[in-house]
């Protein structure tokens, strides 16, 4: 359905080192569903994508983080890649941005290493989710139940493991974003 997210404004939070397909495929799916999408990053300009270990495309930042207000968005996407969420989880502004979505009960979709930022935002305790397998211990130590599944949905939190999971991830992301807040 082309307009199931019409009128919804979605943020994708990323920085240099994001996994290319984990940003571009959700963005395409969101736009195809009628949402308006902003790439939000700690810096203005362009951010560098990766195709696993190789450089991918650079993506234009729509809104620098210091100009982004979580209240202006209905939902959040956190792409993976190793460097991207590792950098974001050490940026207090990025962590506060993610925490604002979690505290408000807004839907969040995180794939691969994306849940690292959720851990730092204290948004995983008591939740069931999945991720890239190397985050399993980190998530469990933060109070989450980690499962190895293609896609997991827990009260508006959509998680997946890797780029191969993107079709299921995007479908569940659209579904949860359509439903809205889980406050």
C-alpha cells in the first residue's frame, strides 16, 4: 500500500560507517509507503556508507543532529555497520535522541549492530530482540532477551540480524510505524 505511512515523518540516525543496504533499503521502503524521511547525523554534509568492509556510497544528511528534534518524528530507524553505531553510542546527543524515542514509546527499527545505540540509551531492558550475533552478550548484559531470528517485534521495537533479513525487517518496520506509538 503506497500511502500507508502518508503524513508520517521518520528519522534515520546514522553516521560514517553505516552498512549501505541497511540505510538505503529501509529508506526506499519508507518512501514507497508514503513517509517523509530525514537522514539525521551528528555532522552536516555527507556520511560514508560501507558494503561490509568496502566503502560504499556517501549519503546526504538532511538534518544535523543538533538541529533535529525527536518530537518532530513519529519513528526512528537505526542502521547497522560496525563503525556507525559504535560512534553513535559515544555521542551524548545521539544517545539522547534515541532515548527520546524510546521514552515516548515511539516505534524504533534497528538492524545488525544498530541495537548498540539502544543499549546506551537504556532502551533494551526487559525487551526481546535480535541483532548481529556479536551483540548477543552486550544485549543480555543490558537486560534484554536475545534471540536468533530473522525479525523480532517487541512493542514497537523491530530488530533484525543482517542485510539478508531486510525484506522481513522492512515489512515489519512499515507495519509498526503505521500503528504508531506504544507508550
